[in-house]
C-alpha cells in the first residue's frame, strides 16, 4: 500500500488576480499590520479603515469610508485572499491569506514585505523599496532585495518599469490591465538613471513609526528637463495635490467638530441657566 506521507506534496497553485486600487490598499494594510503591529492583528473593520486612510507609507492618500472598506473585504474574501476570524466577541475581525493566495514563501518573509510595500505605495526605485520594506523584514542591502525581486518576478508578481541599473523602478503586477497600461506609458522612454536612487553602499535605516509619519512620501533635489524629470515632476505634483486635498478634508472636519462642540456648550449653559 502506498504511503501517502512519503509522497511529496505539491503546494497549491497561487490564486492571485488583478485588484482594484481600493482592494490593493485593504489587503496591503492587513499584510502590513500583521508584521508591524502583530498585537493588533487580526484587525477589525474600523482598524483596517484607519490603516487605509493613514498619511504615512501610503501613495496615493485615500479617505475611505467603513462601508467601502467592508465591500472590499467581501470581494477579497470571495477571492480567497482574506478570511474572517471568530472568537473576538461581537467584533468581526479579518486576516489575510496572502502567502497562499500569492504563492510567496512563508520562510522568506521579506517576499511578502516587498509585495506589501508595492501594494501600499506602487511604483518605486529599488533603493526606496528596500528602505521601506525593511521596516517589516530585514533586507540587508540592494543585492538582497534584487534576489527577492528576481524570485517575485519569476512568479509574475513584480515587473520592471525602467531598465535595470541604478534607479531601477519596479512595481507589483496586481494592477487592472488599463492601470498597468497607463503606468507603462508613464515610464516609456525613461532610463533608470533618470530616477533617484539611494547609493548602493549605504544601508537605509529601518524607520520607526514616528519617523515614518514625519517623512515626506518622496523628495527630489532637481527636475531635469527630460522625460525622467517630467515623470518625476508629475509624480511630485500628484502627491502634493493629494496631501492638500487631505488637509482640506481635515480642516473641514475640525471646523464641523468645533461648531458642534460650541453648540453643545451653549445648550449645556442654557440647561444650567448660566
């Protein structure tokens, strides 16, 4: 009789598929928080919503409502990328199944860290990606990152947007077809050297949550009048517009809260006869 335990088990085929921007943000938050704040994982709907809307380590900035996040979670559950967790009272909590869904190695945790950063911030240079992903899993240097990228590219999870070399720009492959088409057009004709890159000899520090929240999403010192400079300038403008929109939203919220508190104070004074 055949001993089934002696037969090598073939791992299940990955089930990943292109995702919308909101779905990518939601699944990215779950993967990020599982690594950076494990005490708060699995996550409630409200916690996921807060993570989606935070201003650090996100590009673009979003302002999602709980209902929108809940709809995204339901879609991701149907795809097998997310599951609900019982045993937390009346609060429903969620966890990700990205190791199985994407087919990345659990024993090589940095593979998921790299994918998580790409899902949360999109296209970026190798130097930027290494520094940001290192806050979740140690990536010693650019050579270590390139080994991870090679493995992920073999799984069709990562694609190059510029030629390899200094300033090499990469992104994930979970975009919808039209998004990927637009992204490739954005970088068409640009060389890797036209994009900012961290020196290979330097090891970017792992950012604490405090320092990460203070850091600007991206900075450049010059904007050359060539294709790469134009792309970089457009990216900077888009990020600034997103930040301005978020600030306006925050100011409107503060103004509304102030007016509500003032009205409550007047009502309280009237009730007390003050």
